[in-house]
C-alpha cells in the first residue's frame, strides 16, 4: 500500500503578490509556501503511515526549485518525491495540470490498495478542480472535502464537510480524496527528518518521461493548450479603513450594536 | 554566514515552531509563575529538540553544533527560557556523558534524556565555588562498592524537575585546587538527596533553579563518569560547548530586542512623527543590528570549528563574551527607545531586559571568558 499526495507550491499570500504581463503569476518574485490544504493532505497521509506503515509519495508539478518544497515534506516524513517539471508544462491551467499529473501518477503506478490525497484547493487559483479532475482522468472514485477519515479494511470512511451539513461516504481503494483544513493539524518537520531528507529518493519526470503517455496531448498542455484564458489579473483595491469607537460605557456598546445590526451582522 | 540548504531548513523549523507554539500566554505564564511547563517540554521533545546534539545510536538526532546553535538562537528569539528547555539535555545535562560516559552509561541514560522523558542536570556550582569551580568542597568517599557523597550544590538549573544530576565532588581530599575532582551521576530520588526551595530569579523564569543537598548519599561505583579524580577537565570541556549555546541564546535575546524596537520605533509618534525618524533613535537601532550581526558570526564560526573538530575553546569564549555583552547593550537600548513603556510589563522588552542580564553571568561570567581568551593568547608560547 502507498499513498500519493499531490502538492503545489503557491505564493505566500502574507507577502506581496506580483503578476506577469500575460496575467499569470510572477512566481519567481514571490516567497513560496506549500499550499495549506495540501499540508492537510500530507498530514492525513502521514497519519495513515504512522498507523499502517505504508509508503508516502509527494508529487508536484512546478519549476525545478520546487524540489525544496518536496524536501521539506520529506523532512515531515514523506518517503519519496516526484517532481514533474518541463518547459512544455509551464502555464498550464487546471485542465492541463490534472492531465499531466494524472499521467505522472499513472506512470509512477497505482495499485489496488493505494490512495491519492489532494488538498481541496490551492490558495492562488482557488478552483478546487485539479484533485477531482485527476480522479476522473485516472477513472478512480473520488471523495472531496474530507473533514474526517478512517481506513477500514480495503475502504476509507470519509466524512465530507459540506456547506449545509456533512455526508459520510465509504469508498474502496484505489481512490482520490481531497482534504480540507478541518481534517487535521499538519505536523512540523523534525530535526531528524531534516537530517535525513536529502538522502531520500527524488524522481524528476520531464516532458520526455511523459510524452508517450496516452493522456499527454501536446495540444492540451502548457499555456497554449489550456482552455482557460486569463482576461485580467490585478491586485484588488484596499478596503476602506475601519471605524474605531472609543469608550467602555453603555452608550458606546449601544452604538456598536446599532452599527452591527444595520449591517445585518447581528 | 550563508547557511546551506539543510541548516536553512533546520532554522526554518525552529523559527516556525517557536513563533507558533511559544504563545504570548505561555510566555507570560512562565514569567509570572516561574513554573516549568511539561506540555511544551514534551512537544519540543516530540520534534527531536532535546536530542539535537545527542548521537543517533543513543536516541538523539545526531545533528551538529551549528544546528544546535540555530535552535537555541531561534527559540530564544521568542522566549529565552524556552531555549533553556531544549538546551540542558544537549549541553550541560547530556554533555558530560557524551564526553566521558562509558557505553553502558550512555545506553542507560542518554535515550530517555534525548526523548525528553527524563531530565538530567549539571551540578558543579557551590556556595563557595562559582567562577572558582575548582574550589569544590562536596566530597565523594569510597565505601565498599559505593561512594558516599556529602555537600551542597547551588543554582542548579532544572534541579526541581530533574531525575538525575551530574555531580562534581572531591574524591582525592589531599589534592589541591581543581585536582582530585570526579564526576558522578546521582539519582535525585536517592535517600539523602534534598532540594532547596526554587530561587526567585530576576529573569528566565519558568525553568526553576534550586540547591541540591547531598547528605550521606550512597551511589554505586558504576555512577562514576570518566576517570577517577579527573572530572574537572570534563566539566571545563562540557562548559566549552555550553558556552556556545549560551552565546546563541544571547544572540536570540538581542535579536528579539531589535525586532521589538524596530516595530515600536516605527509606530510610536512624538513631535508629530515616528520616533524612528530621529537620528538619536535610528543610530541606536543601527548599533544594535551591527552588534547582533557580529555576535551571530562569532557564534556560527565557533560552531563550525567544533563541527570540524578544531580547537574552539577561545572561539566559544569570544562568542559567549561578545554576544552576552551585546545582548545586554541591546536590551538597554531597547528599553531606552521604548521609554516609559519599556519599563512596563505589558511590553516584551521589559522581560528581555531581565532575561538578557543572566547571559553575561551563567556558564562563565564575561570576566571568566576574558580570562580564557587571554590565557589562550598569553600562556600558549
């Protein structure tokens, strides 16, 4: 049994966000982090590893420096990294990305008792499409928005957290699960993990590795092959400053209550 | 120093951990109650902090001195006392065993120290033997298969929580000065061991310190660590590495002073503009930053010397001396720039001022470091 986790390096939104002329993100100029929901996916995989002793593989598509992110995940306990990186893949939208990642996962190999974990969505695009699309392209069952998770025999019992309630689903492996932040609290790297992470195996899959895979069509990968066109990217204008009320008397609290009531907050 | 990928990652771990886990509530509670917090101790242990420098074969992480100094610096940058939590096992507690313990002793004690289940402390100082550690009057007299220990150790950091102490005692009563001293592991639950009340300290509250009193304490002969009568040399060697940790702690405290001060100087307005606009303030900040950068380089350099098995005694003392004094100067300036608010407990610099003060005192005062540095220059030829 192994668990494959799809991860993405995203701009640290607590810093400055820059945009290229063609509307895509200028990733080189920004600090990066591992996408927060993907960290929950990693943690879910590592918890199953702690329990069952299975192998955990992290896979990402991105420029070569994304290896640094994979090494950090290895320092948390991930056993192996797969970096899908090629100029031909650059600028891919969710459709193209899921196609490439599905091809990469299929090339790596999926067996009967394997699980794929993805984060629900990435904080840069916020589409929540790549995980489900990978499942579709690999013809695997998928359960999205996992807020609780338990492995029972050949199946996973997943509690899906929906806007107006929750749904408990039983799914057989192999399957793909998208994870949300309520699922767990990601662990830190460990000192020993860092000492050992540079010795762990790292595979780079480039265009040549994947070009003959049935899912890879040169016309539907990369920026040119992506059906999504970015019309315009911009930094939204700053919201107006807040209102400060001073005083701790009843008059001030009444004033605050009136304002909140007027905005239908209370 | 430009860190390689591995050390940069270690620093990132320590920084993330400290910034997330060392909450203001925890920091305030430790400072106000002075009590040890087992929960944070266990969490730090879970990620391997207690055994950073302890070899893997004894349950540690097998990392190097540079990693150790990065850890202490980053933890101390958020809370000085919590850097001590992770320091003891790697330094004065586990140090003597790593240096001089036999295989059986290392296997018996180090794994549970490395995983944080047990705490081992260093008991050298006595009421009459501080900087003059050779003036030890605690005795260990052989009696059959045992040694019988008598004496009083004071200012023993961590003694109230500790399971074991490495105790230095005179075994050759006719030998003068620092000669004839031996090193023992003493189980603090043994009959005859008692502890003084926890000291009320100026700073680094939250890691209790007390006396350890030994009255006819019988320990088996297997408790002797290293060769008989030769313990003092190992005490000095242990302190050598310990100084490096304390130097890193001082850098962390100084950096915290700078962080707080830069933030405050930009926010605080007087005469219609932020006080950072005034040269009198900005020059003090420039001095702080420069001294911290210099101190940090001294610390990292000493760590790299140790990692390459080169003589680092002088370098460790220089790092400890300079960083500790720099931390005190930075704390002074930080409080000065904060003005009246810096004298109020609501502001972190008030605590930093108190926490900085110990840096130039424990594990060898600044004056002892000056002696070590001078001796290495003047007595070598």
